[in-house]
C-alpha cells in the first residue's frame, strides 16, 4: 500500500470504527425491548442507538464525498456483521448487514443529490429515506416468522405481529432522531468541511 493510500485509510478509520461500534451495539440492543414506561410492545433499545450511524455516514460524506464514504460503509458492514454474529445471532447479523448496506448506500446517494442545497436537506432526506429502507429490511429479515417476535399486539383497532409494531415505532424514533441529529450535524459543519475546501 502506498503512503498516499495509507494516509487516506487512516483518515477514514475513525468513521469505520464509529460505524462498526454503533451497528454492533444496536444489533445487541435490538434484542431487548424497553420495558420501562410500558414501552415493551413499542420499542427496543436498538431504536435509540442505531440512528447515530446515519450521522456518521453523513459527516463522512460531507468530508470525503460519496466514493470514499461507500468504502467506509463496505468496511463498516464487514466489521459490524462479524461483531454482530458474536453479540447477537447469525440471523440478526445477516438482517442487520443487508439493511445496513442498502440503507446506507441509499443515504449516500440521496445526500449526494442534495448536498448543494440548504445545509439540512441532504442529511435529513438521506437519513429519512435510508431509515425507511433499513427498517423494512431489518425487521422483516430478522423477525418475520420468529415465534418470540410474532405474538399479536393491538394498537387501537389494528392487530399486528409484535415485530411489525416494533418496526413501525422504530421508524418513528428514527424520524425523530433524524431531526434531533441535525443539531450535532449543524454544529460540526464548520469543523467537518469538504476535503476539497480544506485543501483549497
């Protein structure tokens, strides 16, 4: 590996480590419903940690661009799957890996389309659209048909398997977190400037 390639890899290392840590923690936490305040039929602990991965992706994309961010996603994907097999189960690791990969790649694409518009549009739209795909893929692949996650639960007049209810409320949290995470994104914009602007 050339010195230039090594320097590039070292610049991306914090993003890779942050991404892998968030995904692995979330894959462990998603197995545990939040039992406080009667939320067991609504949310898992993973719903509160996973949205941070979109912040990592968007800041990396802002700094290095879409091509380098895809490299971070691929490496983060591989590391996260290996860690998730150890922390969770093979099925959850596979579901998480597929959802993570496609959700993050979609986030990168949407962010890149909108990056020249108002500062908040790219991270918000990328996170929301990526989260929708991520949630649908993860919960269907991880829990559909799992007896422990398929007990019927009723929300008002609607009765659905538990995993579907958890998926819906998980997405609601991701929407809220996408809005909240605009605060640190906005605060870090002056520090995490596009690499071309820094060189220029």
